[in-house]
C-alpha cells in the first residue's frame, strides 16, 4: 500500500463532519444498538455471576477486591484522558493520534511496573500473602490494555457502536467461559482474576481487527499539548473520584475483613450491573454527540434533556425493582450463602437511584471542554464521599451504605448548579425532566412492595417474574395517565422508532 493510499484510508477515522448531517438518528440508533449489545452482555454476566457465586465464596471475592481497590486507582493513569480528548476534539490527524498511541504505551508500561511493585505493600497492609501474585497478574493486563486505547477512541469518535457492542460480547463471553471452567476445577479466586483480566485482552485483539488504523512511529508532536491539557483534567477527576469511591472497600477490608468486603463489593457490583448496561452505552453515545454540538447551545440543551429523559425513564424503575426484590435476587443469582448481602443491596440502591442521571453532569463538562472545572468538582465531591465513609464505618457496612446515600443527595443540587454553568441547561430543567420517572418509579415501587409483603410465601422466582409484570404495568399506566406524561412518553417511543428505522 502506497503512503498516499495508506494515509487516505486512515482519514475516515479522523473526520466527523458527516455525523452532523444526521446526528439525531446516528445517536439514537447508536444508543439503542449499543444497549442491545449490553443486554446480551448483561445476560452473559448475570448468568456467570449466578454460576461463579455458587462455585466461589465471599472471601474469594474479598481477596480480589482488596487488590482492585488499589490497582484500579493506579490504572487510571494509563490513559491520562487522552482517549476522551480524541473523541471530543473537532479535528485530529495521523501524527497526533500516533503520538498519543505511543504515549499510552509508555504510560501503561510504567503503570504496570508500579502495580507490580506495590504487591509486597498490599501483602504487608492486609497481612495476606496471596495478594502478591494477584497483583502481578493485574500488572500484565494493564500493559496489554495500553495497545487498544486509541483504537477504541477512534471507533467511539466515529460512533461505530454496533462493532463495539460485538467486540464487548465476544470478549465477555470468552473470558466468562474460561473463568467458569477454572472455578469448576477449583482454582478459587483465580477464576475471578481471569474473568477480569482476559476481557480487555480479548477486546484489544478484536479492536485491532475491526479498526484498521495503525500508528506511525511518531514519538513527539507539539500539537498534542492541547490533548494532554484536556486529558489532565479528566485524569485528575478520575483519580479523585476512584479514590473516593473505593475508600469504603479499603476501610472494610482493613477493619472488618475479606468476608464482609466480599458481601459488600458483590452486592454493589450486582446492583450496578443492570444500571451500567444502560448508562455506559448512553454515555458513550452522548459524549461524541454533545461534543459535536458544543458550539450550538440550544441544540446542546435539547439533546441533553432527551438524553437525561431516556436514562431516567429506564434506570429509575429498574433500581426500585432491584431494591424491593433484593432478597430474591440475591437468592437466585448468588445463592443462600450470600443472603447477608440483601440488606446492603437495598441500602446501596438509595444512592443508585439518582446516580445514573446525576452523573450526566460529568458528560456536560467534558463535552464542553471544561476539564479543569470537572477536576475541581471531583475534589469537592471526594471530600463529601470520603467523610461519609469514615462516619458510616462506626456502624459497619450498613452504616457506610446509608452515609454514602446521604452524601450523594446533599451534594446533588450544588453540583448540578456548578456543572451547568456556562450552558443553557438549568437545574430546574433537569429536575423537570426527571420528575415523571421519579414519581412513577416510587408509585410502582409501592405497588411491588405491597405485592411482595402479602405474597412473600411465594417462591423467589415467582415473586421476581410477577414483580416485573406489576412494575411494568403500573409504571407504563402512569405514563399514560395525563396529557403531559403521554407527551413525554411519546418522545421516548419516537426515539425507539428512530433506532429501528433504516437510513
């Protein structure tokens, strides 16, 4: 391939002007397309969770959580926000992306060495020798992931969500199959480690197959300074945010033990699993779309409100359903040995009810290039969260969950006010957008609670199935109970139709 032809073939990954011509259709189709893929991944993950939960113990999960609480914090440095910068920037070129690729490789190599070096420190801190080898394996996976960061960013920039969904499904399926096989053959906590590190390995291989962009050997380019500046704010936020969100795991692991940490971390992971399957794809669609509209404030505001409506419409009733039937979900998915996690699951749902929509303020700040502002918000938010964990620790893991919820709701209004500054989006418009989902979800929740209370002698499976029917019936009936709510419901339905219509 000649140099001219090669460079010409790469340009398709850099330009995104054509996306503006049909941005709404691209975004909605991409969002629902990605959600479809996430639903398949969710089914795979929940099935594997049910199997592994019966083959492994809470202590196995606790051991791995002790490592990931620390190594995950360090791993944030491997990207430095450079991938997000590639998605957000209007114009990029081959030398810039190539330089960013090699920078990611260098950073990932350093991070891998740092993670390997802290193995002995984790052994000393937790008094658990098995953590050393777990840490070494995680360091290798971080190094491998660095090779796919820019490929993933380019595919997101071009809204290739169908391909990304396929990659996610194949990677998840392969890693889950290996993890189950290992657990069945009594590999214990190594099965969990395998499921976590093999997914990015398989994903990297597939990303190189689907994205034919290849880096040049460019190691220095002065034009990437703006990318580094942009990424610094995101990385700063991610570091602060990750630290604050994982202090609870460190405190529980240190002062209560791996058994309690296993129950707590697994309850949180199980609760977030269905929420993440919805939030992640919508956020991945919203970021490039809002970045494209950042100079058109009216359209930016309109797109954001529809984005929040879709997110709240689906996420809020799901969280309420999970909270009401927490005991049955734990029994069916994880088994009776995990039943102690049921109460924690319910308490964590209080925070998870608002988190998907409140988290959209981060997308607003990133898409408008306000990464310094984003970082400052992260610091303030971290202070609230960490203080809540320290206070809640006095009442055990349940106290931590309750204190965390209180902190999230106390900071909600001021954080939204701060994030929306400089845009046409208002806090009042935000609450107005989510008002119907909030009220209707609570009413549907009361109906489900009454049903479960009077028929609690039914089998867990029967309660869950009937609960879905009751939740859906009550929730959708309420949406069609007034002219205003019907109008909003029609918006959601029309967005769905846009996805299924062909260009």
